[in-house]
């Protein structure tokens, strides 16, 4: 009898254990999972953010050109050379002018000798006239000759000064301290006043040049701060609007704007680099804007979690618009009254309970 009761006892005990485990599992499942989250309501207005593409340029650049057609005798610098102000850069052939200078110098010496004799004659005749030894007519004739030679001397001196002034332009010097950035001619070439021989720029002083439309120009102010992102390496440089054009007549309806680059980190820059400027204006843009951390990507889709009235996380796929730095514009899929999940202490899924 005891042998028959023992299997029944163990079967009953095992069944009771299974029932107990089932009740415990059911109890655990009946407690819903809750995720702690941080939420934020969308904002409906942000300062207008303007982004424009443009180029980095040297703040001071000049073409080194001749003022007259002449052959290039010597180019004393190469591309990349640092030069001082007034340093000799190019010597043009000036044989004709030097020959003319020599001729005029010789003529001037001759006229000076003639003038010296004419002056002595004039002084002598004045003294003789005072003693009535010569007539007034004779004195007047000597005076006219003396004045004529003085005029000749002044004319030759003027021609000589003109030649010497022209000779200065055949020795082309640096207008400021800077860097040679381009060389367009070689020794022996015929220099043309319409084409540069060299190009030079001031070293380590750059600006960002960009153009804006009539609609955007009213939102810009001189002294306004901005940031410039270099296209090739993505480095960010602080900038400040330094010049705003007041006319677009000669620029195809676009207004040229310049921003001084404040390169405190000594980022290596080159004139002509492509870049993009981003600046905040005083104008407010209206719309629905959320913090960037709220946005997530799933392939080509972008979405976010909102909190429903019954405190559940609800997934929304949205269409995004302009990037405003810390915020991004939502064009569709979200209303301004819906709180958006910014962060969560564990993974979210659609319909999960949240606490904030």
C-alpha cells in the first residue's frame, strides 16, 4: 500500500511545482516594463540660420604688372617666396630709356653752360646800362636770350625727370610684405600692361567671400559673427562679417559679402579653397523644431519617439528640413503639442511605457 502511495505523492508534488512556476511567470508578465526618458516639447520659432557656399581668399591680393610694353630682363623671385615691402621683383628692359636719359643729361649740362654765360652777359649789360654805356634795346635783347636759355634748361630738366620716373616702373618692386603666389611670365617674354607678370598676397590673412540674394541681404549686419566650414577637411573657423556690398548691378543680382576669418587655431588655409559659411540672423523662422538627439535613422528613414497621453512611447516617421545647429526642422509627422523623447535609459520600442 505504501509502495502505491509514494508515486502518487511525487506526481502531486511535481504538478504543484509546475502550477507554482506558472503563477510566478504570469505574475512577472503582468508587471509592465517602464523606461525612464527625458522629453522636450518642440519649439515653434528659431533665429534664422543662413548657409552660403563661397571661397576663401587672401585679404589683400595684387597683380604685379608693367605699365609699358617691354621685354622681361630678370624675375628675381619664385612662387612661394616671401618678400618684403619695396623689394625688387622684376627688371624690365630699359635700354631705350637709359639711352634717352644719357642724351638728356648731356644736353642739360650743355644748356647749363650756355645759361651760365647768358647770365654773366645779362649781369654785365645791366651794369653797363646803369652807366648808359649800352642802350635799353641792347639790354632787352640780352635779357630775352637769358630767359630763353632758362626756359630750355627747365624743359630739359622736365624731360629728364619724366624719363627717370618711367625708369622706376621698369624696376618693379613689392607694394607690401607678402607671398608670391603665381608667376605668369618668364625672362625674355614681352610684358604687356594688360597681363600680370606675378601675383602676390599678404601672408596668413584670409577672408571668406560669398554672394547672397536680395531677400537675404537685409538679414546681414556688419560685425555679425559666423562660422566657416572648410569643404575639403571639414575644419571650422570663426568668422565676422566685415563688408557688405550695397549694389548688385555688376554681380548678376547678387550682393557680395566678405567675412574676416579669425584663425586662432592656425589652421592651414589656401586662397581659393571652397567653404561654407553659417550664421544666425535676427530674423525668426517659424515652424516645428526639435533637438537633434531626438532624431534617429533607419536606413533612408528618419524618425523619433513621442509620448502619448497614456505615457507610452510612440514611433513617428518624420520629414526633416533645415539644420539649425542644435535643432532641426520637422516638416511633417509631428505637431508642436507632442512631447518628444530626447534620451532614454534603455532601448525604446513602439508602445512601451515610459516615465519622465
